[in-house]
C-alpha cells in the first residue's frame, strides 16, 4: 500500500495531457492558491475583515472541509483529536492554545495546506493550518472597532484598536483587543440502563475576560539585512458556575442528586519571535528565527454534591497550576538556481518544559477529611527537525520533492506515577506535482508521509476521576506511557478550474493509510470505570471536497462547498467504525448581495452527525448541525462601517449520545438548548 501510493502518483503525472497557453487572471487573493505547487487554500486579511467575525475560529468555519467542535477544537476533513497541525508563523502552537483566544485583527492571512509540507512540518495527518500574524504595513493607519454579542440575553462586549506606522527603514503595527464573553448553556442529561432511568437538568454560566496585545516591529539595515520582532501577549480569566438537579424515574439515584460547582482560571500567554533575513548573491537568502514563550495558568475548583437521601453534602476543593515555558529556533536557506529550479533547506527545533500541580481535598458532610490527593509532575518535550525541498518548473509543469527528518523526545516525572520516557523519529518524503491548464486552472497531485504524536497528558499514567456518576459512558481517564505515534501514508489530488473571471469550480480527493491508531479503551477497575488510550491497529481514510464560487450579476454572488469523509478502523467491527468520530459530511451555501453602501449576506452550514464506533462495545452519536447566519453591512462613509448580524438564526436544540453495549448496557444522552446570537459591530478607520 505504501509503495503503491507513490507509484500511482508517478503514473498519473506521466499520463498528464500536454500543456496549453496560460491566461493570466489578476486576482491577488488567489495568487498563492494558484501558484503553490501544493494544494493550498488562503484566507486573506480582507476576507477575515469582511464578515466581522469575533475570533479566527468563526472565520475558519467557512473554508471547505473545516469544522469547529466544542472548545474551538478544529477539524480538517472531519478529523479532530490532534490530526490537524496548528502553526503560528510556521511554528507549532503552544499546548492548550485555543483559536477562540486569537482575534482576526492580529492576523495577516491563514494558509490551509491539504497536504504535508517538508518545510512547515508533517505532523498533521489531516492537514496543516498556518496562522500568519500581521506583518505587512503599507501606510500609517489607525483603526477602532466596537462590538457587542448577545446570547440568551447575556451580553459580550468587545473593543479593538490597531495602529500602523511606516518610515524609510522601519515599520510597526500594534493591535489591542479587550473582550468579555458570556455564554450561558442549558442541558438535559438522560442516563439509562437495566432497571434505571434518571434525568439531570443543568445550567452553566460561562464568563471570561481577555486582553490581547500583538505588537510587531520591522527594520532594515544599509547592507540589506532585515529584522522583525513579533510578540503576542494575552491575559485571560474565566469563571464557570454550574448547577444541576436530578430526577429519578426508575431505579436508584446517582451519586449526587443536587450538584453545585465553580471553576475559576487565571492565566496569560507571552510569545515572542525574532527573525533575521540576509540576502546573498544570485538571489539566495538566509533566514534565522529565535523565539520563546511562557504560559502560566492558575485554577481552582469547588464542588458540592448532595445525595438524594443522606445527612449532608460532600465537598471537594481542587487547586491547580500549570507552568509552561519553551523556546524555538530555526534556520532556512533558499536559493533560486535558475531555469525554474529552486532549493530550500534548513532546520527547526523547540524545547518545552511543563510543570503541573493538582491538589484535591474531599470532605464529608461533617467536615472531616475523606482524602487528600497531591498530584505533581514535570515534563519536557524536545523536538528537532531537518528538511530539504527542491522545486522546479518546466513549461506548464511544476514539481516539488522534499524530505523531512524529525525526532521528538518526551520525558515526564510524576510524584505518584512512574517516569515516562519516549523517543520517536519519523522520516517523511513529500512529492508534489502541478500542471497549469488553459484559463489559469491547475491540476495537482501529491503523496506524502505524515504522523501524529501522543500528547504529554495521554502518556502520563495519572488518573482523573469523574465528579459524579462514574459509569462506562462517564469514566475516569488515565494516560498510557506505552503509546506510539500514528504513522500515515497519504495521496491527494485535485483540480481548480477557473471557467471565467472570479469563477472557481474545484474538486479534490484524498486517501490516508494510518498505522498505530490511538483509540480509547474502557474497562472496569474494581468499582470504577476507566478510559485509557491505546494503539489499535490501522485505519483507512478517504474523502472528496467540492467548491464553487461564482458571481451571478455585478451585485449578486454565491459560493458553496461540500466535503464527504469516510474512514474504517481495521480492528473495530462495523457498522459505523469511523476514526475519531469523523464528520461524514459538512458543507456551506452562501449568497451575497452588494450594492453601493449596503451588503447583505446569508450563509447556511451543515454538519452531519450520526453514530460512530471506536470499539466493539462503545458507540457515540454526534448531533446534526444546521446553522443559518444573516449579516447586513452599511458603509456609512469611506472610513466608517456598521454591521448587524444574527448567528445561528434557526437555533435548533442538539442532542448527542454515548452508548456502552457491554453485558450491562448504559446510555447517556446530552441535549443542549439552542440559541441565536445577535451581533453589533462598528468600525472606524483613521488614515
């Protein structure tokens, strides 16, 4: 299978039709997509600003094949849980990084690579999303935005400001975003089993405040050297209050019939990177990077559970803190060799130190201490990679052949667990081919090796216990130090057909052959149910993406995309033995009307759910997602803009289900009340 992928890539390239004359279409926002040998979709700064999105996660939802799950977990081709590589300026994003924490104002562009890249990394079986922070400055500008969201009558204000400046040998840009979010949620949990049925109704108030500062300074010297200092500073707080009440319809009650809890978090992220570029003779160039980051976080959690029949509540208090520090480095040499040939070679690496403390106290109804659990661990992840990539063009054909060697070493030492030491090395060849067709269209084909490493928490054999009603559908979780990386061979092919100016019809297919798939294993340990990840054989993944963009008139345009995904696990019996609860179908249909100062947009998105099986005894059913967004934008003047939007206008309720089909079956369904979000935004530019 692995050799046949490369043989198929070579055979298809050899049988390609002769080249035709290329017709140039000037559309700056599509240049990178048209010119890159690899299949790349680019979300530009102008497109990010056009829809007034609150976070970059909201903007990414519109791209073909990308969906966003709970807590902004990103999925490419329906795959979550680390199958998508997330980069910031070409470097891996920090642990715990959330797309919700990054405002669109600080972003220059977002590059979505559907294939692996020898330069950017191959740790993304589904693909890579590279978020490039704002860098270009064309003139002196100032911009201010004021926004307000409302969900279930809870208001979330937002204020942002930007300033750019440019002189002979230097330029700068600074972005500041201050926001508060409030997202209440009402859920109904139905727990059933043999001789048992109970309903839990819960309400959650989730509020957070954040401040994001993103300054960048660029300067150059007389000999042509250029320098750039890019910094991100984010301060955030979050407060989550939860309460639930249990109703028993049949059988015994759960552990606690009445639950109250509060989670509080305070933390910040500081990340900086210095880049030096030196031009050499014959168009060659050196680029060196050195960066560092720190991300401390303090949390505390209070829990009170009252049994249906008992003398009083059980009380728990958990203090936790995380201290994460790291640095990254890299260098790249690029040299155009003439006659359409170019060489890029370099290295990059990083080291991350992570220290975590978790101290839990539990008290009975009389105030006596039931237990004290003190969990601490220190961990370190070191990564080093070297790469080389050769590109050449001949007539209408463009080729790119690359090789990346990457090694990763993980160490963790816990107070109550055995030490974890793991080292893995992956060699990844990458081969890309593109042929330009008449009308500036392109045909692409690529084959590559990629991988997915287990994260540190999945390796540490420390147990996290569920607070209420431990069961096979609500188990404790524990790491597994024996996990191995998942390895994949992949094939990608596609065509971008521009049948007229600003008209695009695109189709692409992909296949992945994955070994050492990591799946959860649910088992019983005494009176407790436990879930632990383990390697379980292989998987086969394939899919198709279609995309259409076309103007119907000078004022009216439409765009649509759809992605179909399929996967099968070798060691899990069917039906529905899909990988990582893969989204089988996602798509968007949108229409836009623009006339003078008014723009109207309507966008409908859909995500298929349904059952997904990751073991012989465990089935999850994800809810179907239907979302309608409406927007109206008024250009009050060349420098002022007002936007009114209604997100999730249909606001359907959504229900997901987990079912254990062992000797004593158990099913848990969680229904979440839907809600529409009203969004107001005012923007003013000062030139």
